[in-house]
C-alpha cells in the first residue's frame, strides 16, 4: 500500500505501508505523482489523502473497502463537493437522496481521502489526460471508467 499525502494541491509526502517515506518529484502535480507511483508500484493500492485527514484513515477497513482491484473509493469529509449541487446528482440511475453515513456508488469522487489500485491507473494511462487539477482528474476518471467496469463508491469507512 502506498499513501500519497497532499496539501494545497501539492504532494507533500509519499509513504509506504510501514509509513516510511518514498522519494518523489516535488515539482509534479498530484495527478502526475499518482501516475508515477502506479508505474513504480504496479501491484499496490494507492491511497490519497489530504494531510489534515491522514491520521484519521481507517487502515483496518481498507482491505474490506478495496476488496478487489476494480474499486475506486473516496470520502468527502465536508458537505461541499467539487462539482456544485446545482447540477444535481447526475448519474445513470434514478435520482436518490444521498446518505453519507453508508457506502453508495457514485462518480462524485473526493480528494479528501480515497484510493484505487495502481493497475487501474496503468490501464488508463495511455488513454487518459493527466489534468493538473486533482479533483477534476479523479471525477473525470470515475465518470469515464464506471461504464467500463470500475466500481466507484463513496465510503465513510475510509
């Protein structure tokens, strides 16, 4: 497992499962750092987290949340999503009232805390643009890859 810790739209540290620091290019965007890590560690689960939430990651639940390699999960700690509420809950399903206390499928992904397997990133690397805005990138990734079989969830257990 690899932890990518960010703050103010910049990667501030990268840690392995034993919480030892891994060298990274400090000049790269979060998105580019994520792709670099996926190439460097192709068999690992990569967890991203805003620095202010890192100590609260529920590491014991991670194997249950990411129970197979085709899961992208995140949790938005605040009530404000990257995409504004004015667009509504846009998805292929019927409109639903979202209960943030339970896990639910969504392509609305958060940069607060989340993760996916490096294998997924390596699969889409050649076909997907690496946007400098991390929130835009992960929401685009989820929206584009859900119809192709990626399971995307909001998971409060993160």
